[in-house]
C-alpha cells in the first residue's frame, strides 16, 4: 500500500488510474485544475476513504502535506483540438508542471512517473516506432506545443534522474480510448462514435489512409501499473500494436453502432502523423505486458458508455 499523488487525476486516463490505484489499496491524492478533466470522472471515487481531491493548476507550485510514495504526472490536455484552443496551458503544464511535480517527488523522496506520448515520435520516419527512435517533430507547428512540451518533460525527468538520483519512470502512451472520454474531445474515436449515435456525418480528416494503433483504456492502465511497480526507467511504449487506418476505424464504428451516418471528408490537420504503431518488444520483455482487448470490443464498451452518458 502506498500514498500516491496523481496530477490530472480527473482527466480521462488519470481518473481510470486513480480508480485502479484505490482498488489495489493505495491512497490517492488527485490534483486537477479541471480545464479538461471533470468531477464527473471521479464522482464515484469520493466515497472511498483513501481518496482526496484538490483543485489545483500544477503549473504553479505544488505542495501536498504528509508522506508521498509516488507522484504520477498525468496533467495535460492531450487532444489535437486542445492544441489550437489552449496552446500556452499545454506548454506550461508540460514544462512548469513537470518541473513542479518532479520537485514534489524529490522533496518527498517519492518515485516519479511521467505520462509521455507517442507524439514524441512526431510524424515518424521509422515504422513501427521503438523507444530508441528520436522522432520527427516540427517544433513550430500547431502540434509542437504538445510534442515539444512532452519532449521537454522527458528531458527534465531524465535530468532529475541523473542529477538528483530520483527514481523515475517514463511511459509513452499511444492513442487510448474508452469510457470517460469527453464526447467533445475532438478525437477520432469519440467523434466517430458520437456522430454515429446521433446520425450525423462521420468526419474523416484527409482521405482516411493515415494510421493509428488504438489501445483500450483498461489495457493501458494495466501497463502503467506494471511499469510503476518495476525497476525500469524507460521510456517504455505502452500501446496496442495492431494498426488501423482511420477509414477502417470509421467502418468498425458504423458496424458496432448500426448507424447509417454518411462519411464526409474534411481537410487533414497540419502535421497530422501519417502512420503510428508502437514496437512493444520492451513492454513485453521487461513488463510482461501486452494488450488483450481488441479494437472492436473496446469500441463496443465505449459505445455503451456514450449511449448512457449522452442518453442516445
Ligand atoms: N481524425 C479524423 N476525424 C475526426 C478526428 C480525427 O479523421 O473527427 C483523424 C486525425 O486527423 C488523425 C486520426 O484521426 O489522423 C487520429 O486523431 P486523434 O485526434 O484521435 O488522435 P491523434 O491525431 O492525436 O493521434
């Protein structure tokens, strides 16, 4: 049993992580400024004795009274739609927020866990992407606010590890979906399911030939805990290596929802990666982790969630 601080704990991934930590008997202090997270995501956790919520922007100084065993830094808007809307907050939470969270971990003698991203690989020229690949990121493009903030966060985390001897973990998270995604998140999975359920056109950006590899949230969180508990710094890719085109994703959503929504094609966002697939050799060998939920099954669960949440 441990006392764990989760920044961004009211977000999509953070809230699932808080729930799993509580289920295994850990105490959880959840920090979130609620700019993209929501109380609805953590509503059920308030009843649990080990759970505390503090509304706080971690890009300003963080202090948590008492002992802390681990700081899990999940605070950051992460949808491309957010990159346009709140770019400065994204840069601040990835840089200042990571520095503050590292400072808290150092002060407490706690383990630090960074939620990094497949976006550090940018529009990758190596396929699939192993952790050793340095990436292909446009620093001044609209995605650069997220990609470079996370690359800086990795650099800062490794500097604390080397310079201060801090015990750290870095996970690179690939596209993850599931219940508690925001319906207006702007992601392909949430957009397509909500559009299909409402009978609205499915918006495919570009010609739909770009690829992603989608991980169901329960698999992803299990990967986080496997990494947290093992003496491996990383970075470690945690993602489902089964790759789909966005057009294939749209077809699966239409089949699962039984919708007859038409497909409409819209312009591809600037710097949208053409392909993405994790090489998970390291996760398999070092963590014994691999995903178990296939895309269609995950889409079924997520569709059931959106039907309930949106009453459609
Ligand atoms: N996408 C799309 N229609 C949408 C939302 C996204 O075609 O309504 C595309 C987007 O351009 C990208 C892919 O789907 O190529 C995955 O987008 P998402 O925002 O889910 O994740 P990310 O781009 O961060 O991988």
